C-alpha cells in the first residue's frame, strides 16, 4: 500500500513540476501560475517526506538494502 501511495505522490510532484515549466514558457511572467505550481510541488514534497518518516516510525515500512559490514 505504501509503495502505491509513494508512487502516486511522486507522479503528482512531477506533474506539478511539468505544469510549472509549461506556465513559465507560456505566461512569460504575466501571472502567478508558475509560482503556484512550484508552491504545490514543494508542499507535496514535504508531505511525502513527512509521510515516509511517519511510516517508518510507526513500523509500516522497514529499511532494506545492503547489510552494513564493518571493515
């Protein structure tokens, strides 16, 4: 479930970034749509980070990867 939620959030973040680029090219600084799109992106990124942190603290996700070996 968490993988799906993170994937959806990541797609939304990329979509917001793409819309900001589109508005930057189209509006030529005549409106605040670029700033609004980037604000949404930052908000989504912070929310995703906090969700991952909370999920880890609650034990919903666990770290995986290479095991640590001391040299």
